[in-house]
C-alpha cells in the first residue's frame, strides 16, 4: 500500500456481475487510509447480495470488516443514496481525487457516455470527467455489442480509463480473491495509488 497522504475517492457499484472486484477495491482503498464516498445502484446492491456473503441487514462496512478485518478502519466509508443528487460528490467544487465504477454495467457505461447524470453515480462520473480527474470504469459484459464498444470509445475519448473486468493469469492466481485483487490493483494504479495487491510482471524468469 502507498502509506502516503490520505485521499478522497468516489466508488460506485452498479448491477454487473463481478461484485468481488468492488469488495477488493473498497477493502484496498480503506486499508490504505482513504476516505471513500460510496454509491450503489439498485442492481449493484442486488448483485452484491447474490455474489457475496452480504445481506442488507448488515452494513456494508460491517461486511467489509467481517471479510477484511480491522484494516478497513484505517479509512472512512461514507455511503450515499444513489437517488440523492444533493450529496457533495455531485459537485465539482467538492474535493475528490478520482472515481471508480466497479463493476460498471453496460447501462451505466451508456449513461456516462451520454452525460445523462440521472442518478448520483452518473452525475459523479460526469463531474469527474469535467473536472479532469481520474475516472476508472470496470466494465463487465460479455459478449459486447457494437453499442457497448462505441460507448467505451466515447468515454475513453472523454478521458475515462476503461478497465474491463479481465484479470490476467500470469501471476498464477489460486483463488477468486487473487483475481479480484488483480483488477482492484489495476484500478488503484489508474487512480495514481501504489499497491501490493499483485506481483508485477518483471520479465521472463530465466
Ligand atoms: C444477476 C444479474 C447480473 C447482471 N450482470 C450484468 C453484467 O454483467 N453486465 C451488465 O451490463 N448488466 C448486467 N445485469 C443487468 C443490469 O443489472 C441492468 O442492466 C441494470 O439496469 C443496470 O443498472 P445500473 O447500472 O444502474 O446498476 C445483470 C443483472 C442481474 C440481475
């Protein structure tokens, strides 16, 4: 982990498969001591519940503590309703060092590509782009149609980093957590953060 200055990031969880990537990203940002503004869409919550051992009876922070230990208390988590556009992260005047949408559905990708800003996730992504801060979209859909592909080009042209949920296998992952950490680590890297979530490729062994 960076161990450097604590920063503020927005994290959004939308209704694509791959909730483990969100969990590993949140754990890493919090363990590194950052302040995280979190917004979950209705289907983001649903998929998180389906894919992870979490139910909405438990706060997400308690869940992260249960799976990640006290390390997550190095940082702070501030959760917002996805329908509340009055939150600070809706405005470019609020301090924020970047945003990651993890996982990012094709629907939210489309909304960001077209600047609709109809919920807190879409608005915060729009603000992040207009303020020229790092925006990382962990897009997850397969196969992709031409609309998905064009929307990825549009957001990339607008300054976002498209980080498809495609973990690499050269680190020889042995668990789902390893796969999650690879994507979380790439997201942290694109946010400008150092991390030790996976071993970097340093060339052939011989
Ligand atoms: C179990 C489940 C898995 C889904 N997986 C994906 C997916 O991997 N990618 C995707 O683009 N949409 C997926 N969807 C569909 C989205 O949830 C749906 O398009 C929704 O409107 C997305 O809205 P949101 O971006 O506001 O969360 C899934 C839906 C469900 C119920």
